């Protein structure tokens, strides 16, 4: 067989084995990828899945992806809820997140969705990832990531499932939706290191008060299941400022966990590391300590905790970052994934 024919055959085989990439009608990708070139994360692929109506995960996760790529070398693919008619990012579109096939070669899934009702051909990629027992980070509304109404094959992943009590949130991340523990929109949250967890790798370079989020603390049922270990507690504050005083009384006695680690076991019997934080709104990322906790958690979930420096990971913001305040319907209209590209063309 001629050498050129052999090369052509090999190329075709490679193309056929590669999942089709999600594109709009003009051929533009419906996701964004940041490629790290130097750092401990080189060779590792992280898929970050946005898609919530309130907390602007479509802004938070691109910034997190840029930090992980630029400062740490990870290659990060960020996915969005997309309006199929326009190719624009629309967090209110609950049944379309193109690009989930990228989970096939992912080393870590970071998920920050809320009440998604994904079709089977998209949801299957998430289920396959979970069944493989790979690492997972769940942020904010990921405790109630799915709510299946139209699509029923994976209904047991719903936040209120009875077949799989609490669905993906409870079974995999450690908790489903319970309530707002702080007064939503009026009482922000300060991170307090869980006693005895000061030396945990996720808290490396983080001290009491560094972590802060205006998005408040979620309530959870205590104790958390299995081997769940709270690493940061959420102190409810009197207002929406970083240095506000804590409220008095039962909201802080006991405090609710703001972040925890655990091991999950999939339906296939495979086990993987999990980090969950009820922090995760785009404006929670303005606090350096909040970003450091999340980036440290990436290293921990990947089993790379020995790579976390004593002072914690580098978390400088990449590019301009002016997050939109959380609210329903408050997303910036007309943006496409390409608008989050970095470096800018």
C-alpha cells in the first residue's frame, strides 16, 4: 500500500474517532477552550459546565478557566447554555448545553448548573463521566443541578428524586437543595476554616476571613453523608460587605458547611473524589480567598495536592473581570462563547 494511502487512512480513522465539535450555523464553536502551556496542570483537561439562571456561572467559569490555564497550565473547556436559534449564551435555556462530548477525555468536571432538563444525548456524557468515577467539583446550584420534566431517562439525577434520594446532588456531591441559610440578598457569608482542617491542602494559603461571598450560605442536613468532611464553614454576616459583622444567634450556632470534600460511588461502583462548595456566584470570585480555595480544590480533586505551594495557589484575575450581580434574568444578552475567548483575537 502506498505511503500516502496509509497516511490518509490513518487521518480518516482519527477524524472518525473524534467526537464532532459543537458549532453554530456559521461554524463558530459553541464553547470556549483555554489552553495552558506551562505549570503543573499541563496535560490535564478540565471541563467546566455553566448553566444557571441566577448566579452568573456563565461569567464565573470562564474566569476560573482562564486562571487555571494561565497560571497553572491546565487546558480548560467551558460550556454554556445556548439558544440553538441564535448561538447566544442563554442561561434560561434549560435543555441545551452543547459540547458535553468533551467530557470523554476530561480529567475533571466542574459543574455549576441549576435545574437543567437536558436531552438524553447530552446528559449521557455527564452520566458516563460520573459512572467512570472521575473527580468532580460542584459549585453553588450544582446541589440541584438537574430537574427532569421533559426528558425521563435520567430522571433519577433530579434534585428531588425518590428512586435515587436527592439525585445527583445528594448522591454524588453530598447534598441536594435545602434552603437559604442566610437571608438571600441581605446577608453575605464569610469562610471560617473548620477546626482541625487548617492544614488541609484545600486551605493552604487560606485563613479565616479570606473567603467571602455575597451569595450567602445554603442550609444542609447535618451530618453530611458518608465520608464527607467540611473544610470551610459559612459564617452568616449582617450585610453584603466583605468586612460586615456576623449575625448573632442560631444562624451561626452551628454554622453550615460552606465547602466539603467527600468520596462518591457511582451507579457502576466506581469511586472518585468530590469537592463541593455552596459558594460560586460570579461576584463571589472577587475575593482572592474564594478563588484560592477553588483552585486548591482543583489540585486536590486531581490528586495533585503535593503541587499546592505553602502559600496556596496563584489566583490573580485574568483580564478584565466585572461580574454581574446575581439575579434572575440578569444575564448579559447577546453574548456568544467567542466573546469569552482568551487571549483576545
